[in-house]
């Protein structure tokens, strides 16, 4: 067994717990109340750590305390240390009783419906006492939740996001956006539709400035069309589907949502392509973080559910050349 460095032998877990509490509360007094110890005890513990390390961990002011760059560096490692201990306890509990445990997962509302929901449905039958915590986060917010150890696994549509050095991404499949309408809409009876024909319809998709909005706008422009102005902007895909079900709106949604049998009987996918909207869907985890057996089983189930989508030609078909697509659209 390796000998621990001198500093790590002097820093105790209780001191790290105090450090985390003070940083979170931004106050020695509030941290003392939270940990049920005296404020002098809190101050002494912080002072002892600063003496051991030879650097200030907090800046003090009348407004409270704020971690210094040294404090933030130690906090990052402290959070990771306590998370690993917590994961170790969960691993032992799960190995001792595989029917129990807890797993925290993050992902957007759409991916929660497409992938997380069926995985939980499967695992909850195998492990009836497992508790799943689902947090709706996307993009950089999802990365931060992983770094803060608030979630263990994330499901992400990664297009448009820069790769992060500390975040591992495993691609599951590519997913396009699709146009949907209600079963009573005249468009649902058509076998072939050009995007040009739909420009003057009433549309609903996510708000301007969102990555989703950019994809849809670029899809129209890719075939030489001026993008229409949606009648309703909303991030809530269930609201968009409800509007489409009335037969009066066309909605844009991720394709995988519509692959669930009998989930949306009042909705039909229209036979029209939205070019340039394919996005990578994958699992994100924090590098150098040990995943417990429950998290690993969750990921295995995600891969099994995603595998048919990865082989689906509708999802991974070759992308058209934008200039040729524009020519065909104008000629039609």
C-alpha cells in the first residue's frame, strides 16, 4: 500500500466536510448551525487547514466568506472524495442487496421519454426497490451537474456542443427531427410531401435562439426556403404534440419519440425530410469517476434500447448535398 503524502495525513475528512459546508453556506455561522458545532470550532478547523497547506482557503468580508482559488481547488477534490466514498457505500449496499439502491440520471425531456423511461420500466421490474432520480438538464448544464456529482449519468443530444476534456461521450445513434401532424390533418393522408408545400401552415417548435430552433431554420434554408414563423414557440415537446393532435398545427419533434408503439395514436409522422437536422445522441459520464454496478446496468440497458435505433435507416441515412436538395426543391 502506498504511503499517503504528509498533507493528506493531516487533512481529516471532518475538516473537508467543514470546508464544503462553509463554501456552500458562504458563512461560518450558518455552517456551524448546519453541522451542529460551534462557530469557533468551524473557524479553528478552517484555520488549521490553511496552516497545514500554507495558503488562504477563504476570503472574509462583512458579507460572508468566499473560496479563494486555493479553496476552490481543494473543494473540487473534496467533492470528488466524498462522492467516491458515497459511491462505495452504495456499491456495497447494492452488492449486498441487488434489489435496492439509488441512481441519479440527467437528460432533456425528450430523451427522458425516448430512452430513460423504457430503461426504468425494464430495471424497475428487475430491481423493484431501486429509486431513480431524474433531473431535466441539457447541454452545459448537464455537464455541470455531472461535475458537481448531482447526477451520475446523462443522456444528451450532443450536436453543437464542444467536447469537454473531463466528460466522456458514448455515441448511441444519430437522430433527425421530423414533422408531425394529427391523424385528422389532410397532410397525414399524403404519401409524399415537399417542404415547400408546408411553409404556410401553422407551426410549433422551440423558441428562437435555441439550438433546436437553429436546426429547423437551417433545414428550410438548406432547400432554398425562407423559414416560416411558428405560431407557437415552446420547449415542451408534449405541448407541441398536443397542438399537432388537434389537426391544426404541424410540430417538429425528435424522431425517436415517434418510434414508441402506440404512444401517440393521434399523431402521424409526415413523409417530408428536414435535411441537416441529424444529431448525435449519447451517454455522458464524468471521466475518472467510478460508476457503481447499478449505473453500469443502466448503461447496458440504454445500449440495448438504442441499438435498434442505431440500425434504423430512417435515423442514419446518408445526408443529402444541400445545393442539390435546394435545386430539386425549387424544380418540384
